[in-house]
């Protein structure tokens, strides 16, 4: 029961941090806006709440001396995954701070970059928050206020990671992986059943029917052969005329 709960909580954290990274990519681009800044704020706060819950649960389990060797090995593996997710969150928060300072939205100091990204990021943020529609309530001065809060939160995340290393001694190099590298990318299993676990960042594009694709390619080949013979025939006629005229 404890392992399943930990996996569900960690899965939720991973999905929210992935959404946060997706939103950070849009900073400074033509998709940047005050709404995006508010989405980033809400998403990172949700990630921090999940991080605290994961830390509390895993710490208590790893400190329990009565658990079996197999269970401890599994909790240590989840701890390493949790630590990696926290490191990625910290990196993205720092990146968000730097880009946010370079591209303020209230008083723009430079033009947004044409990165090729278009459209709103509301759908990604809504998935991270597990809501259907985002509600925006931020003031127009979100630039200055949120950047100060973000700087404080980065410090808090760094301190939490240091405390984690002090409370639980888990050597990452001693933890054995249960899957081959990239195995999760090949899996078609669902991501879990937590309230914030089901978040799909990249949705699959509809595939064309194999029969239709083969028919189209066959027609294209016939047309290409027909055009080739027409060109040959025209060239032959022109050559014949030139010979007769000379």
C-alpha cells in the first residue's frame, strides 16, 4: 500500500514539473503574457506542495527500521527519482527567474523572440492544476511581485534539497534501476490514477490509414511515369522536326 501511494504521489509530481518546464519554454517568446506568468506561478506552487508531500512520506518510510530489505530498496529508488525531479524543478525555476527579468511584461524592455511557438498555454496549465478552465486573478504588477516570490522559493527549494540529503542517506549510484533506459517512453500504460496524475503534455497525432497511404503513393507513381513518357515523346517530336528542317 505504501509503495503504491508513493508511486502515485511521485507520478503526480513528475507530471506537474513537466508541465512547468513546458510553460517555461514559452517565456520570452511571442506566446509570453501576463496569463503565462500567472500559470507559471500556480504550477510551481503546486509542484512545491507535491514535493513537500513526497518528502514527508518517503522520509518517514526510509527511517522505518522495520521495513523489509526489498521495500527499502524500492523506497530508495523512488527517493532517487524524487531527488532528480526536484533538481529539474530547481533548474527550471532559476531559468524562469532569469528570463522573467530579461522580458518583463508590464514595461517591455525588448521585443519578444519569434521562436515559432504560437497560441495559448492555458491547456497545459489547466492539466497541471487538474482543472478544466484556468481562472486568472493576478494584478498587473505580477512581474515585480512574482519575481521576488520566485527568488525566495528558489532558496526554499535549495534548502529543502539540502535537508533531504541530511535526513536520508541514499547513494544514487548504489540504487539499481528496474527498467532499461527509455523504457517509459515505449510503454503504453496509463500514468496513474491520482487526481493530478493524468497529464499528457504531447498528444499523439492521428495516424493515416495504411490503405489510403498506399493508394496515394500508387497514384503518384503512375502520374510520375506518365509525365516522364510525355516528356520523352515531346523531345522526340522536336528532334524529328529539327532534323527535317535542316
